[in-house]
């Protein structure tokens, strides 16, 4: 073997041994979720894992926030101190409470992004970052969610005067729900025939959705519309209405949720529910993950993605009409 061939052979061996520049040291990404038993969180985690698998040489570690903002902040701070992570994504329980911890991560050189809600003092600002140095935001404008649900509620109230509406929120004191409630109430105030008779906390769950609806029917047996900030709570409300012998859908009680779960989409296609605000937790994790990985590898990406503009049914709220126009679309999560 001549000298030139020897050099070429050695170079080939070195290339095989070293491989891609990122192969020897996998990227490590942390996901700080709402809670380990939360279906939305698990769908986001699945999306992130798929993005990691596609990219290759990426490891994902999950942290259970247990629906506690302080716990999340502490978890981020501990993860930063560990020095083990190149990137972090969070489903924040509070849009401003985690900011100091996020800033610590950014100062440490970690690529940091939020899913579902933007980080900063104003959750209605989604066209720019409110925290210097953030890498990505993939999610929704909370005020827009409240407005779109209010618009759907008014539509469901057509030909009913008065139209009695119950609003089932997650929590009236939750940082992410306050702006939704304000936007919802502001729009309904423009329609005197639409009467908001009660706003109740359900903690985004089926059991409380059932219980509060049972209680509501004692005081307001002639409800026209139940709108909720969670499909799961609507599913509970439907059980309560059925137990009371009340019809849902059509000229019965109209049901509107948030989440576009498999349960909700099936109910809408069957005509039992009026609609649901389309949320895509899988895509949040998937696109957020792709962005973090691209940032770490120095590749181009779209930093801010408002998923309301990417609804697979062409509208913020899925209804029987627009679902019929997209017969092949199926939700990737349930709860």
C-alpha cells in the first residue's frame, strides 16, 4: 500500500470511529410535564420521544410536575444544577412563575422552550418571546381559546332565547384559566340572550365535571349549553345529563369542550356534542422537540408556532360540519 492509500485508509477508519459529530455524546432533553397521570402531558411526551427517535442520538427524561407550579420550578433548577441536559421543554403550570428557573437554564447555555402556554407576564402574547434567550414556544394564545369557545357557545345558542349556559373551567384561580374566562365572558356580554348562569371548577376532570353538572341541574334544570375548558369535564357532564333524562345534541343540551380528544371527536361526529377547541398535545411535544434539537445542532427552525393556525380541520373549534370535510383526520390522544 502506498503512502497516499495509507493516509486515505486511516482517514476512513477515523471517520467510522468518530461518526457524526453528535453521535458520541447524545443530546439530552428534559420535559417538565403538568403531571405523570395527565393524558395531555403523556401525549406531548410521546410526540417529543418520536422527534428524538427521528433525529437520532437524543435522550428524553420526564419530570412529573404533579400540577404544582413550585414543584416545577424546583425541578428545573435541580436539572440545571445537575448539568446533564442540553435542552429543556416545559408544560408550565404558571406562565410567569417558572420564568426565574427558565432564565437560570438559559444562562447555563441550555436551550429552553415552552409548550401549550408562553412564558412571561402576559399569556396573551404569542407572537414574540417575553423572556430573553428562549428557544421556542409551541402552543396557543389563552385569550384566543376563551374567545373561540365563546363564539362556539353563541353559535350553539342560536334560536334559543334565553340561552342558559354553564361554564366548566379547570380552576377559576389557575393562571392559565383566568385570561380564558375573561375573554369568554367579554364576548358573551355582547349577546344579551345568552345567559351565563354558572362558572364552576372541575380541575379539568371527568368526575368533577359529573358532580358539578349534577348540582347545576338542581338549580338550573333547563340548561341549554355546557361549555368546558376540558373535554374530560364535558364527558362527565354528559353522564350527569343522561342520568337526569336530558337529551344532548340537536334540540337538547349542547356540549362544547376543549382538547379534541378521541372521545370528543367521536361524540361530535355522532352529533352528541356540538364542538371542541382543537388542541394538539402530540404536535406540541413533536414540534417543540424538533425545534430544541435543531437549535442544539445549529440547524434552522421556526421558533414560535401558534397551533391554532395549524388546526387539521381548518378551524379553531371542531364541529360536525368541518369534521365531515376532514373524514380521515383522527385525534392522537384521549383522556
